């Protein structure tokens, strides 16, 4: 299993960050330009990654103010789990970590690790920008 992650601190309380991330409709705001054909509900999101794949993700688990876990709702190119892990640093600061666990063979690891890390970095930075 390959784990790719990034962490940031956001100047919002953990409840506000969780409320934003728990609704997959909000995740479109965190996507880079190479994501298109976006459609979502509170619990599911579908999109296409340019020159790569179509993905459909659903919320598998929510732990209030701690975790939002997403898994593919349809066949994905490889086994993957996405997690937003939240931790209150103070009443007004939240530590947010975005983690992707992917079951990649050596060839896929060479191809996919860079783009996945870029996606994580982009989303973490965008979350900080959107929520301030």
C-alpha cells in the first residue's frame, strides 16, 4: 500500500472545517483545473481526471470533527482510500491532513505517485485558501 499525504493548519474551528469537508458538494472548490465533468451530492462525487480516469467516490465513514473517509463507489483503476483527518489545535485552529492510500503495483506507483501528491498538495492548499 502506498500512502501519500499532506497537512496544513487552518484558522477555523474543527467544527467548521468538518462541516465543509463532510459535504462532497464543497469538494469541487478544492479541485484543480484538470478535473471536469463534476457532479456531486452530500455523500457522493463523480468526476473525470483529464488524460487519466473517471472516478466515483462515496463517503464510507464520518467521525464528527475527526475523519471523513472516501472510497470508490464504482470500479476504480486501483484500490484507493482517501481520508481527511482533522484535529483541533485550539478553538480557532484546525490541523487538516489529506491522506491517500493506494494499492499500486511498481509500474502504477511510478506513474501515479507524482500526480497524486500534486492533487493532495493542491487540495490541502486550496482548503486553506477557501476557509482561510
